[in-house]
C-alpha cells in the first residue's frame, strides 16, 4: 500500500504524483496505544520501484491507535498521514488484488 499525491518538498521540488510509503510503525502502551510511524516520499512510483532515494522522509508522526477499527495499524497510519500538511490531497494506491 502507498499513497500518491502532488507534493512540494521542503527544498522546493515539485512532484506531480509523489509516492509515499509508511516504512515502520511502532506501538507503545501507556494510557492508550500510541503509534509512532515513519516513511518516505519518492518522486513517483517508478522512482520507488527502481530503488532511487526518496525526495523526503517523514518520521515521528504519532496518533492514538483505534483498537475497535477494522483497519490495521498500517492502514491507520496511512489514514493519519493523509491528515498531515502536504498530504491532504493524497489518494490510496491499491496493491493488485485489493479492492476499494
């Protein structure tokens, strides 16, 4: 799973169909279940699959895990990512075999 969107990097690079992936998500239990996740933004899907470096990384993004949700932790991370500045226009890039 990934998300695609128009994206402007912090260094001013405009990516028409940037490809963002969540690479890791960790849950810590305290008063609730806090998820911290990180990932990367690539210029486009081909750049990701061809092994190029990301144009930007994101890390230490946090949200409270919804244990009653049908979405797993990674899906919830993507949903949270789409609420962050720069990712507002993101759309899901479904993997072959997944349904909308």
